């Protein structure tokens, strides 16, 4: 049986069972293109290992590819479409722990200032600007922002309805009056949408905005704004790091305002749509500013005998 046919049947089965299977689908389609038009029994372990290794050091993505292919070959072996699995027995341990990038306010300003028609291309500068403000201001995932429909954005009550996000959860996300005003202005000025969709964010042609297009435009903005890591990390600042930044900045503000951090963390976890506090803690990178505020809070507690 052809590799591409088996992959297609596997993807169809998983999605029919209710799995989103989007990232896994991309991995499997890329695997098919890399292996070429061959039969299942022609897939060689050496070729599979080269696909898994890619270029550069081993990262968490190696394990993702390996886990996806392991599920696929389990499916094929159970049906007799493969006689053996060409996968390595185990995934290697990832030595480097990924650390998200926390943007400073000046860096966020430079990113916004770098927006121009030449860099946004198929997106209007207005669309990209509002999208960046929303990702930081509301801490949304990019997929959540791009899936927003007109009915999900209530600018009058400053409320967003995020539907069926990660883990198939939906939630209400309140936004500040300034951000609500930005969204209201965008709704009046954005390109007209096509009759086939009601997405809030639209390209210059009125079509839904593509995730890959936004990522590509963001990289151009990042380079133009000279926002980069200096810690020798393999990863440069990402669009998703705006969500991490929003969480850290909110926690810093809570320290400054003397908020009850136990309550604040629960509220932040709910706001971000996490299933547990552990998910929120992964977003809270210790920045110098956060460390300073935490130390000041501790000093006030020790000297004054109060949590304030």
C-alpha cells in the first residue's frame, strides 16, 4: 500500500473521532513529501531518522514528530499495512529547556512602529497593528484571534467570545476600554469581507487571515525593529511570546498594586484559558523586573509583617 494512502486514511480516522489533529497532520504530510511516492514497505529507517533529526540540535519538535509517527505506524501495523516500524525505539532526551522571550515595552513599541505596507504585504498595516495589540492586550493565542468572528467581538461591552480553543474549551475574555476602542475602529475601517465567511480579521482582499502569513509578516517586523535574543538561544522571539509577555507583565503589575497573588494567579489562569495553574506557571518567566517586584514584596513582608 502507498505511504500517502495510509497516511490519508490515518488522518481521516483521527479527525472523524473528534481529534483536531492539525499539527500531527502537518507532520505526516511533510513526512510523505520527504519520503516521496513510495510504498509502506519501502520506507527505510535511515530515511526516517534523517527526517526526525532535521537540522541543528535535538528539540521538543523531534519528540513530536516521533510520537506522531509512532501512532501512525501503530495504526498501520494493526491493519497489516506495514510489517515493521522503521522508527527508533526511543526518543532522545532534550537537553535544552525552552525559555520564552519576554518583550520589553520599548520593543513592543518598535514592533508597532515597524509596521508598513511593504512589510505587511497581503495584510493591511491596520490589520497587523490591531492583531498585535490584541495578542498582547488580551493574551490570546494566534489561532484564537484569527478564529474570532464578528459575533464574537462585543466592543460595546468590551468582551470577546473565544470558542473551542485548546482542549476544546470556550471562554469569555474581557478587554480594557482602550483595546475595545481599537477593535471598534478596526471593525469600521477593515476591508469588506466575502459572503462565505464572517471572520473578524481580514486580509487586504477581505479573505480570512492565514496563520502562516501573520508569522511571516511578524518575522519581517521583528528584523526591522531589531528585536532579537542575545542569550545564545536557538529560538528567536516568536509571535506566541506576546502571550507569555502579557502574563508576566500582568503579574508585575499585580506586585506593584499589592494584589493578592494567590487570587491573581487563579484569575490569570482562567483569563488565559488554562486547564490548571501549572499551565499558567509555565508562562511566568522570571524577568529582572518580576524578580525586583517579588523581592520588594518579600522585603515589605519581612520588615512590616504584612503581605502588602
